[in-house]
C-alpha cells in the first residue's frame, strides 16, 4: 500500500513537470516574444504552417518564429486543451495575431530533465 501511494505521488509530480514551462511558452506567445519561446526549442524542431512542414535546427526555428511573429504580431493566446503525461505534453490553442487566428499546437518532451519543444503547428482558421 505504501509503495502504491509513493508511486502515485511520484507520477503525479512528474505529470505536472511541463506545466510551468508550458505556462511560460504561452505567456511568451501572448506577449509576442519569439526568443522566449525559442529558449525551449530542442536541437531540432518541426514547424508547420497550414500543413507545410519543415524541420529546422534550433537557431533556424528561432529565426522562422521571429519572422512569423514580425509578419503577424501576436495579440493573445487562448488555450483550448492541454495534456501532460510526465514524459511529454501538448497544448492546443488559438493564437490571435494581426493577420488572423491560428490554431496552434505545441508538442513538448522531457529530455534529460529539460522540457523542450519538439514540434509546433500553426493552421490559419
């Protein structure tokens, strides 16, 4: 019984590991700060715009996101759904920009005790 309670406590603490990072990423989008989002990029990041997907190095992905937010400055980010299983997490939301609303999906993974963005999708609504 004690082992079960301990294991449950450990799993619950791990499952919320990504929550603070995800909150920082969402706040960075809300305030149009691409460099703050990029702090959480993995070495390689997959970014999709309206179904067109490319793989980028960390630096390239930062440049792509900066250019996107310069062209379409963010006004708000509304979370629709998010899930976290301890080793990975995702968030789906609406990114409101000057160019319209983009359905945005962010995938994160826990690697070497760091929460890193693996993939981002932006689909114009």
